[in-house]
C-alpha cells in the first residue's frame, strides 16, 4: 500500500508529539532522527501519527516492507532532514584519556576543556556542522582542523584564542587535544574513513557562498559576484536554471565550476550536448526494447542512470546535476515535456509497462521514475538562427539568468588574462553538499511589503500585453528573495527585487513594436527611483543613482531600442 502525506499533515503530527511525549515510549528510533526546528523525532513514528490523525491505522516499519527507503523518501521529499543519530564520544574519550595519561592527572580534563572550547569556535565560524567535535569521526576533517590550530593557537587575534584561558593556546593544549582525539578514534577503530581512500565521504558543514567565490578566483575564473549569487540562489530556489547569453561568456564554465566544487565524485553529474534531432524523450530516458520484453535500451549519456542513482536512499544528501548544453538546438517541449510535468508534482514518468526489464549492463530499470529532489538541471542557451525559442511553459518553470559582458568585465580580463585551472575546484565544497540540499528544500518566505507592491505594479503592466504571471511565479519570487537573504545578508532589497524581476518576469516578454512598446515604456519607469519628470528621449542620460533596478532597467532599455529599430523585440534577442 502506498502512503501519501502533505508537509502540513506531517508538521501537525510533529506538533501532536510535542504535546504528547508519552507517544515516544516504545517507538524510539535506534539509528536515524527526523530533525525539525532543531528537535529530533523518530521518523516512522511521525509518519504513523500523521496517518492516525487522518483517521487511518498506526504504521510500523513492517508496513514499509521493513525498509527505510520509502518512508525516508516520503519525509525528504517534503523537505524534512533525516540524519543518522549523533554518536557523541565525549564520555568514551574521557575514560580513554584518563587511562592514557594516568601519570598526568591534570592533562586529561584540560584536553576535554580544550575540545569543548574548539567545538564552540569551529561551529560558530562554520568549520563543522555539528556542535561538538565528539560527534565527528572524519579523520581528514579533524587533521585539517589540527593543522590550522597548530598555526593559530598562540595568535591573540585568532578566532580560537581564549582571553580567559590564554595558557591553553600558549601551551599548545588545543592542538594536542585534537591530536589525542584523532589517536583515540584510530585506536578504537571509530574512523569514518582513511585519507587515502578516493572520494572520501566528508562531514557536512554549513553552505557558504563566499567559499565558492574564493575558489573561483583561485582557479582564475572571472565572474561578477552578483551573477554567481544569482546562479546559486536560483538553484536553491528551484532545481531548473537556464543560462542564456553570448557564446563564450562563461555559461557552461560556471555550471561546471559549481558542480565540480560541490560534488564528491564524477558520478554525481553528467554534461550532455543536446542534439538537433531530438524529437522525443528517448535521448534522455531511453526506451523499452520492442524485440525483447526483458530489455530496456538506455541512452549512452547515462541520464537515466544518473536519476536512478540520485534516487537511492543513501544518496539523498548529495546533489546530482544534469547539464543540457545548448538545450534549444531542438524544441525543448518535445524532449523535455515529461520532466516539466513532474518537476513540481508527486507524479512519476512511466518508462514501460508489463514485466520488469533490465538495461544492457544488467541494471534493473523500474517501470516508473519520479523526480529526485536532489537532482538539479542546468540548461545553457545560445540564441542564433539555428536555435529554437522557449515557450512560456518552459520559461515559467525556470530561473533564467543572462550572461552579458560589459566594458568593465572585458577590461578586467584583458588586464591580466590567465589560463583557467578547474582542478583547483575539485570537491572543495563537497563538505557543504548536505547543507546545500537542506537549503534547497526549505520553503520559508518572509513577507516584504516593498516586494509585494512592486510585484503588483509589474503585474498590472505585464497584463496589458498578456505576459502577466500567476501564483506559482509569485511564490517562487518570494522563495528566491528569501534564498538571496540566506546566502548574502548584505544584499539590499532593491537588488533582490531587481534580480527576481529580471529572472522571473521579463523572460516571457516578446512582441511587435505596436504591441509592446507602450508596456516597455511603463516597465522602464517602474525601474526608476522617480519617474515623475522622466522623458524617454533622455533614456541614455540617466545617472546610476536615478535607477532603482539596474539589471532590469538595462535589459528593458535594450528591448525598447530593438523594438524601435526592428519593429520586434524579445528577451532572448535583446
């Protein structure tokens, strides 16, 4: 039997359990916790209580065929975090260190105090995602922290220096305590993995956009910081982003850079060049062999295998990426329609009917496949006479980001051109992958009156030419606005609104001069600080401080010029 719950039903169940702690008796989870509002709950109990509150029966693990895969997928798909139980080894370490240092009675407690202080400092600056070092058994991470601590523990300006206990740093207790804890883990075989193992599993730390920006600079890639912010925030808002602009402007390079930076291994992404002859979904999802009822033909690009791997329970905290390069070489609606249909629903794509089938490499292929919530699709687009335009259906479901070089960008590059070294990015942000997935599942929005008023104003003008937006777009703009705040709290509200308008409202604009020019004039005025005395004939004379939404203004200005010169304009071609 299949079970289905809304997020609201699951939250109601959690709130009920908060009020009735006796429900936990006999239903504790030995291995995993559902984490909500920094509190932990047994995952199966939450599903059971949600089912009971609907008037149905109590649920046990046996109702899911004694497998956690299905119940955990239900919870994760609704944005809940499922974590392995924390194994705090503080008491074990205390006993071990007291025996190890039997003749140095004062050193043992000092090591404990040192590790507790370091835990607090490392957590505050985002070096670790858990509140205590005693919950970490990743030797690679601990060794990195040990090396850093050795260098800075005597520096009175460092973030780990304790003014109330300066001797701990000056006598090297901090580095010694970390070294002893690493020794304790190794001797008791508690290590998560050895440093010589390829694709080492990393302990999660908080996602930090600035770390990615630093890695880009270290690899000699030059991107505008706000463009990169828009790209990352868009991925967190919705798992479908379209990058459009001049060939060679860095669209594919930015996508590759972020993917290589945040992924542990190459198994987590595929870069697929879209063919000009794609007329259906088969180049992405394959097809059942009509001559053999047991075979399923999968495409060589391994897109289906990527989706199946991303769907596995053990991979739910890892991001997976599909990059569709030059995705408008064919009509997107023809080969991508199934993906668009299931992107926001709980539906699945039916691959075949009848008996179970296997691929040519003996992989079992399910009859249906759902959208993995940890799969992100990035499409790159070049606009010329050989490509096809996007329909509103596609644009409405994506964040569209335009790459456009300006004079300053080119001057900066020409001043010091360097060869790009993507190897500097490899897995540098892999420890933040789980945090990135958690952020992408959050649907928190904060009401902002300025944003709401601006959306209503743009809605009125767009409605005049049939380009108005619906509830979905309005909600996604609020999500994007919130994600911008999370990755960079210094961004102004005007910048966030500007980027949202550019990415979600303007891409559908197109039309003849007679149809669109009046609306473009009105939209341009909405981008100004004060449009009461604005004269369109002096469009090029505006100072920067007179413009409220710079990015959107610049785009509308180009579209307006195109409409006047060519009698037609569109977002893609301006």
